[in-house]
C-alpha cells in the first residue's frame, strides 16, 4: 500500500505541475481557453492534483512515523 501511495503521489504531482505550467504559459501568452476549458479551470485542476499528491505523501509519512 505504501508503494502504491508513493506512486500515486508522484504521478499526481507531476500531472498537476504540468497542468499548472500549461495554464500559466497559456495565460501569459494571452490565451483564455485551452483544450476547451478556461485556463483558470486548468490551473485549479492542477493545484488540486498537486494537493492530492501531497496528501498521498503525507499518509505515507505519518504511517512510517507510527512504526
């Protein structure tokens, strides 16, 4: 379970970082819509994905400290 949570955390963090970077680049170049979504929505989804990754890592860290 620990290994699975670590991989989920890593993948969610990488995906979130990519979405945030894409949203920031799009907005800086003056584009308001990307892939049919507003850029703000993509930014929010990227932040949520990074948060999910952080929470997965937090679960792993707290589980390790209990042992």
